[in-house]
């Protein structure tokens, strides 16, 4: 009544809209946004060709043979090598580096089971192993060490002119952020291909969803919610026969100075989706969190953060690592004309499904659908095709947003972008070493209002 719409005309127009929507294919490139006689209309958020869409063939094109060195032979590093070998032919693993010999030998055995041998003089152990790998005549480098060390390893690789796959998160503190940004500029100037480990940007359902949103399917973005609610990846309790430094590294995922806390180490994926789709960075983070059941380390078990973005809209972030709780790893984005969920569904404001990504059709069309492999396909194609690829500065936005959320929850205070990116924050302990004792008194769980 307030809008002066009577019941009869409302029902008549609703029937017309419902009938029209039923004729629109889920694979259509347009949606109805009004009941005018001009047909379907939508307003693109960005002009076609003004935003990056990766090419996602099943395998990289043939070309120059490439020698790869791996720094960090744990699960993610070894997994990245298998992804790379599946993505392209003409790749040879020629150098390996890790802080620990058992990690390195474990991967050597895995390679040998596939008839791949890395010469013994190209297997490097210790904290300086990264330098030896990079200096060993490799063309490309995979960096999958604990996140605290990645900015330094990235800098050295770019100085030596190597193409780099840099696993996420790229850094754990402000000093790391600034080092990565500076290194990314140097890499671009050298025409080096820099790939980061945010595989959603090479996952077909996300790429196609992004295209639809840029085409205007949900209108202007007005907000969203992102989730990573799961469990602790692993726990390695301190062993009395190991040094403090080794105990830290073997349990790195549970210590803030090494991993950034799970909002940074893991949840940065989901935050990146919103930053990618919206093209916005946060100006303020207001967060809270706590520790409830974590068996080791000094991190929180959950975070809840409200981000204020550049144009004033809000994005809510929620992440948790506690067993026995509901799980949810997803993203939701609201627009002026509809909404999108990360299962590849777009709905209008009335809740009608107007577009859905066809996952079954994808399986029919492509044999290779693993985004962890497809990102390496794109990387190698860019290297062999001499095409620009620099993803580090882009992903740094989500990485820094996660740090802002973490520090807001730790301190109980709002954290703004300008201060977060200009302060002197270095989390690596000055007395860190693989041998000897360290001062463990400062590794306490943060208390809001005091931290």
C-alpha cells in the first residue's frame, strides 16, 4: 500500500515475470532485470576485456623445456610438484631444498616411485637450502616453505631471475607485505611469471561466475559473507629431544609468527574471492575471536571480522578450526539485483535461480578440472608464451586484509588499512635458529584489550 501497488496488478506482473524467467536458459548470457518491452537487460560492472580471465586448457602447450626447483618438501610443496608435472610436459625436477632431511628424503622416495631422480648434489638441507636451490641452474621455483619465510625466498628468486610459484599466504606481517609488493614490481619489470597459490582464480566455476558478475548479473555488489569453518590441519606437539626452532617448524601451522594464524594461512582464500569479485580493498577491520580447544601453538580457534570496504560496503568474514562443529567453506556475494553463492548459483532478489554453473557439463568437456593443476597450466603457458603474469600484488590485498582481521581480534581494536600497511611489524623472532634454546616466554595467546 505504501508503494501504491494493488493486489490485482501485482499478481498480473508477477505472472508475466515468472513466465518470462521460465524461458531463460541457465546457460544464457543475459537475464531479465525489468518487465519492459525491450527484453532482457543488464549493465556490466566492467567492460569486456578490461579484466583478466585466465585461459584454462587441460594441459600447457609444448615449448621450452624447464627445470624446476622445490623449496619446502612438505605436503603442499610436493603436491605442487605433482600438479606441475600433470599440467605440462617438458618439466624436469632438478633441485630440492628443505630444513629437514626426513622431509626431503620422503619426497625423494615419492619421486623415485615415479622414476624421477634428483641428483644427490642437488638435494639441500638447512635454513639456507632455498639459496642453493635457486642458485642450482633452475628455470622456475616453487616456494612452499612456512609462510614467515616466503617473502625472503621470493625476493632472492626474483633477484636471480626465476619464474616463481609462491604458495599462499605470501606473508604473515606488514614487513612481509611490503617486501612482497616491492619484489612483485621487480618481477614485472623483468617479465617474470609469478603465480600465487589462490587456486580459486583458476577454478572454472569461479572463473565463469566472475564473468557473469562482471556482466552485471547481480548488479552492483553491496556486500557479502565468506567462510572457512573446518578443523586444525595437523598438530605436532614439542618433543624434548628437538630444539625449540625445530619444534616450531614441525608444528608451524599452529604458531602465529610462522603461519599468520589460520585466518591468514587458510581463510585468506575466501577473503580473496570477495576482493577479486568486488575489486575492492578493506579500509577497516573490526574483529573478535578466541581460543577454546587448540592443542598446541599460540593461535585462536575462531575469528569473526567485519570489513568495511573502500566504497563503504561491508564484507563479513568467519573462520573456525574446531573439530566436531559444523563445517562451511564458501562465499556469498549480494548485489543490487541478485546474489551469488560459490556453488555457482545466481539468484534474483525474489530468490529465483537465473544462472547455474553446469558442473556435469564441465566433466564432459574437460578431463582436467583440478584447479591446483590448472593454475600451473596457466603459469607454464605464460612462461612459454612470454605473457605477463604477476599475481602477488593482487593476492596481497586479501593477505593483508586477513592480517588486519587477525590483529583486530587479538587487540580488540579496529585496524585500518593505512596503519596496517605502514607500521613496522616483523613477527620472526630475533633469536630463531634450528639449534639451541629460544626465549619462549613471549609466545602467549593474545588477550583482547591487552595485546
